[in-house]
C-alpha cells in the first residue's frame, strides 16, 4: 500500500532498517539515512525466501547482482554502502537528518500536487512495466492541462512570479 500511495513518500532511517523496515523504506520514493545506520534483509538467516514483490522492488532499485548479494549473504551494510548501490538517496548526520528530510519534503510540497501525483504514477508504470496502464496514464497527463494547478502555473509564469498551488 505504501508503494501505491498516490503522493510522494520519503523514508527516514535513523539507525536501522532491517528486513521489514528496509522493505518499508524501499516502498518509498526517497530514502534518507543517518550516517552510521545499518540496512539489510536477513531472511536467509532464518531460512525463508524474501517475497516476490519486495525482491522485484529491490532489483529495480539496486540491480540483480547487488540484490542477490544482499539476499544471499543477509549481511548488514552501512548507509554509505547503501548510497553507493542506490539503496539510499541521501545521508546526513543523525542530528541533522530530520531537518534535511523535512527541507526536502517542503520542496516537493511547494510544487503542484497534480504534477507530483501524476509524476509518481507515470514513473511507477514505467518501473512496473505496466503497459495496461498506458491509456489511463495518457488520460491523466491530458487532464493535467485542464487543472487549476496548470492555470496557476501558467499565470505565474506569465506574471514572472512563483506559483501558489492550493
């Protein structure tokens, strides 16, 4: 449900994201981690197979070789290692991470919710390879041109000011 949530989502990892915690973080659009935090999927340590949907998401994020490495070894990696392989997007010291994460969120919130929500749906359709959604996505894109956000964006552009999206 988190992956399909219609608005942009951000995971904030302060210390650990192991197993289900990392699965939740991987369901988000962005992952912020504090320096020194640890990440991993330890299903192999207890003799279970990580689920299909989460494995697919992991492969999409970090590629099949790194996904296999994390899953086969069940090792914990640092946030820095996670950033190197694409599992973490941003790293900040523990004392700064919340403010940096909220600052990033405020940048998104200031933009058009019509655009942000649509962007999320378009990118998810591409990632998921869902060709059945193509017509629905195209309709969503066309509808954005008749939205109040579009009207405000155009007026702001013509008036050389920042848009004020409701």
